[in-house]
C-alpha cells in the first residue's frame, strides 16, 4: 500500500518544538475559540466568515499572553532592573498570530483544535494583515530585536509610532509599480491595547523666552500622544515585553477660536491636521526627505517616549519613588536608550531640555547623563540617506531644540579647538551646523557627540564608518566606536516559516538551536550523511512545489519545480543592483536564443521589492524587469528553461513564504554600499546558497561557512577605491565584452519595449555615464560566477552538501547573539535564560 502523503496538518503537529497537544489543551482552545466567536465576534457558525474565525483564534491566543504580560511588568517593577529602550521610527512586525503560537508553544494545540472544528489554520493565518510599519531591513531588524530581547529576558521596551497606514501595498499594472494605501487597521487590531489614560502632551512651534539665565519654551501648540501597547512574548520563557506605539490625538481644546457654527465645524474638522502626525509611514528606504511632517513624527516619538521613560524612572526604586525630589545621578545606571539610526536622535536635545530646563540640572551634569544614556546605531554610509535638517525648519518647529543643538555644537567646537588649534578646516568638517548652502543640522554628527557608543551593523561597515564616513569623529572618540553585526530571529525565520526543515534539523541535533543557534554547528559532522542531505533536499523540493503552486495561481505562470529558484528580494535601489541581475537574465536569454540546443541549467529567477514612490530610476528598473519577464516567459524557444517572476508586494509575510523555497540568494550590492543586509542571513538559514559581493554581512557569512560554500565575485571595497582613483570609464567594459554590449544595446534600442523604443534609454545612459555603483565593472565577474553556480547545480548532492554547511554556519546571525552583544557591550545589562513562572491559567476566566 502506498504511503499516504503527509498533510500539512500532520506535519505541523508531530514535533514538540511547536508545543504539545494533549486532549486537555485542545479542548480548552476549542472552548475559548467558541466563546470568543460568540461573545467577542458576536457571531454563530452559520454566519461566520473566515475573518471571524481568524479573530476568534487571535483572541484565544491573546488570552494566553495576558497573565504573562501583567506578571512580567509587575516583576520588572519589583526588581527594578536597568531598562532598555529601543527607539525606532519603524517596526516591521509582519503577522503576530503564528509568531505568538510558536513562542508560547501552543501551535500544535491550536492546529489540532482548528482541525477538529473543521477549519484550516493556515487559511486563517493568511487572513491576518501584516503590521507593515517599516520599509525594509532597518524596520525588520527592530522587530527581530524585540523578539530576541524578550527571549533573553531583558527589561526592554520598543517605542515607535502607530501609523494608520504602513508601507504601501504594491500593485503592478502593465509592469509599472502602483501604490495603494495600506489600511491595516480596517478590521481592528486584536494584538494592541489602547491606553488613553497614559496620554501625554507634545509641544511644537512657539518661541523661547530667556529670564535670569534659564530658558522657557512658550506659546507652543500642543498635541497629545496616545499609547497603544502590543505584547512581545519571548520564546518559551513566560516573558512578555511591551512594544508601545504612539498615536496622535488632537486635544479637546484644539483651536477654540470659533465664533459661529461654520467655524466650529471647521475647528472639529481641523483636528485631523493635528492627528496627521501619525497618519502614514514615509516610504523611503535609505533616502532622506526633509519634510516638516517627518520632522514632527521624529520629535513626536522622542518627546512622548522620553516623558514615559522619565515617569517610569521617577516611580522606580532608584528614581526614589518615596522621596520628593528625584535624583538623576542614577539615571544612566537605570536607563539605556538605543537610537535606531538618527531618526530618533532628537532624543539627545530633548533629554537635555528636560534635564536643564525642567529639572533644573546644570548643563555639564545633564550632558554627562545624556551621553551615558544614549547610544546610536548607524545603518548606512550613502550620503543621500544621512539626515541633515534645515535650520530654518527647526527654528520654526522646535526653536528650543535648535538653541540646545547650537549650544552642544559650540561646546564641541571648543573641544576640537583645544585639541587641534588652528585647524579651521577640521572645525568646518566636524561642525554639527553645516554652513555651506542652506544651513543644516547634521544629525549623525549630533548623535555621535551625544552618545557613549556608536555602532555599525557589520564588521566591514563598522570599519568604513571609522575610516571614511566619520573618520574625524573616530579620531577624538575612538572608544565610542563599536561593531554589532546584525542578526535575525530564528523563531520567525526558521521555526515558523520552514517547519519541514526545522523538523529535519531537530531530528538530527535536538531543538536547543531554537534559542542557541550556534548549535547548528552540530550538523557539520553529517556533511557526508547522504540520508540527511536527501532529507534537506526533499524539504526544499516540497517548499518549491508549494511556491510553484502559489505562482501558478497568482501569476498564471507555470514554472519548472526542478529549475533553480534564484531570488533577489529587497527594496529596489540602484546600489543593490537589481539591474545587474536583470542583465544576467538577458544574457541567459540571448545565449538560449542564439544556441537553442545548448545544455542549460533551468532557472526560475524571481525578483521582488518596492521602490520609493518618488524614486524614478527604481520604478523604471521594475518596469524593465517586468518587460524582460514578458519577453522571456512567452518565447517558445525558451520553454520552461528560463522563467522570470516579479513577486508583487514583497513584505514580511511574503518573505516567510518564498525564502524557504530558494536555491540561490542574490546579494550583489556594490562593495561598500550595503551596511549589513539581513535578507542574506534569512536565505542562509533556510539552506539557500549565496551569490554575492564582499559587502555587508556577506563578508562574515563567508568567514563562518568557508569560501568554498559561497559564490563571491566582483570588486572588493579596496578595488572599488582603486577604480575610483584610476577613473571609472564604463565604455571600456562595454567595448570589451560582447555579451554585455548586446544587453546594453537591446536596452538602448527598445528590444524589451518595442512599442516605446526610448523607454529604457535613461537606464542605458545612467550606466554609461554616471553610474555610482559601477555595474559594468562587475558584470563579467558576476556572469562568470553565475556560470559556476549553474555548473554546481547539476550535481545535486554536492549542492546539498554546501546547503548543509550554510545552515550549520548561520549561528552567528541569530539576533539573540546580536542582542547579547548590545546588552553586554553597550547597555550594561546581562541577558538571562531565566524562565519566569507561568501564571495560573484557566481557559475560561469567566468561570473562575
Ligand atoms: C529581511 C527583509 C528585508 C531586508 O532585506 P535586505 O536584503 O537585507 O535588504 C526587507 N524587507 C523585508 C520584508 C524583509 O523581511
């Protein structure tokens, strides 16, 4: 008798890392689910929609967080540990339901309960909208850090903005990107709890009054910040931390100057203006846009958060909750503030304002406290991404903060003058206040001066900021500069998204890797275990089949599941060089066209990612890839040997679906431009091989797995610098390489846009004249390297062995390791594996 194929349901319930499913647990989940369907959703099963079932399940799971959440916060109040505050304008959380079930170990019980109720849990999980409060890597890093901070038992808080609209939904129309607003709160958010009782006032505009040596910020406009709390459960430890997101609320006395009915109506309507502060996430990745609304968002987050931090400090034991006057002497011992890029760097002048203007502390002492409290993470060296706010804007919106930033700069310039007398050029270079052109405040300089620690996000990036970007600052503050290589949470990015691979690994080495990812090294001795290699390949094949079915259904394209799944998914940016990938696609196409019977290793090349709505070149690149896909996918000579798929609306939940199905991960930025990358780590952890440059964390990935297990090509940072010195002349490469010339000419003459031959001329011209990212210089090396990738793919066992080495070497890239490093080397706190006692739970609290 043939073995019955295992259903997803069977697969998900068999292993204990997804929790145990005794009859009692299953029964409780079913009871609670039915109760929520009735009392919370107010539905019966005759009229329930799948969304009702999702919400009933979400509330059921949420109930299990409540006791743990309250107890964790009580525990922090009682033992009063040093608190860590992670401030970020972005938290790219994705979905919450499956992550909560995984971290609480109740996935099997829920799975079985839904099955018994005749529901498909995977279908319900699909209903949840992503919390897309981020653009890309920076926002997703913040989300991974929350998971790791809770798992490591840190008394940590995420602070951000509750945008009504997250990152836009990307639609493709005729190959062009269209943006639709992301109305993610439309059906309500079961994971958040509004806390209107903790609403705080935030001031803008006004002017500064000086009287007998002290400053007063007066005549301001006040807006309220209302907190919404979301639980952040640790994995298997009963810790539940808080992500607090602020929403803008107009005060009830907002604009009371009305004299007639019409003005009253207008005044009520104008409340929207104030509340627009938290309306929408700015959709820029690695680009600074100096808009007033964005500045207000940044200050709104910082001002609300610092009030909260200081309130909590004052009510704590060490803030002297019993005494009349708070001593701030211990502030930096009890509070660590991490700035996720310069976006929240107004925290530095805001903390100074509170300490000096409100608490009456003298400047020197306040400055010592501020520097000891704050730390700054740099995320990019691209000059167009560095925040430089016009002084005229700051003068209007935050006049007191501008004064304070001037004062900080004055004192810093005095320090430089004593250290380097007469070096006026150095003063000019290092001034927080830029005097050339429109006067601006350089926020990175401010953040470095106001922090005790400054870190890059991968070893190579941390070196570049010391030797290039912030060289002058490294010279005076060498002890401040650190590296903290990024990481990803293995819960979401392996256990949750790839249960098949998780099971294969757990069967071989147990399940400690879920919280000790370096345990994956224990797989290395099995590199020649053919049985294991076959199991890994089998899981990969199953994941590929599932994705192929999804693509068939969504795009009506039939892909060959035996082909190599070659993926580049990330924000569309010239520095990430999606164009070079596209050039490789066209090269393969041209080869097949000129030699249709050649031996060819079939590939399905998938590209996905959003372009900033105002980024012309990025949007044109999307259109080009789509046009190339159209030509390639519909050419009978090509058949199923080469397919190109543009994955629409790349986001966290889509990443979870596609990454487990990847054979090849494209990480091909110009060396020296990608600070770290974290997409690269997700692919490695899921057993894809990488083709990449020696950029960002790719460098450390190679160190961990050995150079034989990764496909490295192209110029190094040093070689890019040498080329710059010699002078980059794109035409040289164009003339030398016939395949490259053919691709360039096809783009220039409308081969992929016959209806509009000039459509892609800007791409040709940019590559031929001003390309900052040296695409033509790396093309040949890239294509040669891709040929080696194809060659290896023919030998599936040799390929699988390298996959195993990739998985085994991914331990360093757990965000648990990253957070452990931040904790010990920046925050001065100790990670623990202490498990808090579980609260006494009843499935049905109303029967207690
Ligand atoms: C991980 C992730 C990113 C970051 O990808 P990079 O390749 O490091 O730029 C961006 N977007 C989403 C949805 C992600 O999950």
